[in-house]
C-alpha cells in the first residue's frame, strides 16, 4: 500500500466518499486518514491548552466557594482530557487499520461498515447491526 498524504489538497477536501465507488479505495482511505489525523491534531491542541490553563490556575482562593468551583472545574477538565486520551488511542488504532487494510470492515462479521457510520464515527470497528447486537448483550449481562 502506498503512503497516504496527511494534508488533503483543495480537490481532496471537497471529496466525500460515496457508495458509487469501490469500497475503501485509495481515495476513501486517504479521506478517512486525513479526517482521523485532523481530529487527533485538534485534540492534542486542546490538551496543550489545558496544561497551560491548569498551570495558570494554581492560585489559592481564600473564599471556599471560589476554591470549590475552581476544583470542580479542574476535575471536569481532567476527566475530559482522560476521555480524549482514550479517544486518541482509538484514532491511532483506526490509523493502524488503514495501514493494514482492515479499516472500514466490521471486526465481528468482516462485512463493510457503512460510509455514513464511518463518516459519523471514523473510529468505528463494528457495523451498525453488530454494534446493536453488542449493546443488547451488554444490557442483558448488566441486568443479571
């Protein structure tokens, strides 16, 4: 497989994958790779801002309400960053699947994942049907 460009050209940025073309052709793979890399870059930029904000917010508030509010904001920010750290792992895994040729195919059935689902959730590893089965099984086991 050839190396795919990380930054799309003007012609590529107007491109949208369609069902009228071969599934996961080079153009679709380049599109989703660019989308994933841009998403990861946005998350990393946000996290750098968080580090700066947390360092700046080291002041000690004499008022208990201000201190509690500040601690609550900090905890929320850290939880958000932890979720984003996990999301970066999923993005990296999706990028690996693009490289190994398994991207866009359901891990459970091997069938193609719809382009609409991949557009909405580029890190998807299951088709809609397989995801629904998985969620039903989780509900059943959670209720036990």
